[in-house]
C-alpha cells in the first residue's frame, strides 16, 4: 500500500494550496480517506475526512469554511483545497486510508505559511 501526498510548499498568509494524495494497493472507494497534520512540537491532529462513496465529510473546527476535502475514486486520488491559509496551518500534512481492518498512512508533505 502506498499513499503519496504532494502539493505542499511555502505560501503567504491568505494564500491557497491544493494537496493531493495518490493511493495504490487498496480498493480506494472502500476506504474512508483523511487528512491529518502535525505541527512542530504538537501531536498529529485530524484535518478532514471523507467517506468512500457516500456520506458526509468531517472537518476540524479550525479549518471549517477554509479547507475542502474531496476525492476522485476513478483516479484513486484524494485532495485537500486549502484557502485563506494562516501561519497556524503550518505543519506536515499526511493522508490516511481507513477500512474495517486497518489504517494506512503515507509520508507527509510540508506546508509552510509565512510572509
């Protein structure tokens, strides 16, 4: 199983980034996918999750209204559109896949929000 996150980088406050996570080795549509982040010196926290085929998305209060999680099951790809970025959004962002048996984690992508 591979979950490859990409799209991170340096952005100014108020800017936008779009993260992608390409998945292989799993039946993508049968997994709830999620984005998590870990800031320096802090624990990993949930950013957003999206169910496999239908259902509601879930967001951390800190990103509601600014971030949008989406997926393309035909492309086995997860996305996170991040708008109105703040310095507090600086972190390594990880994508995850969860099914009835286990969780999978990919390597993260660094997002730095700074002027």
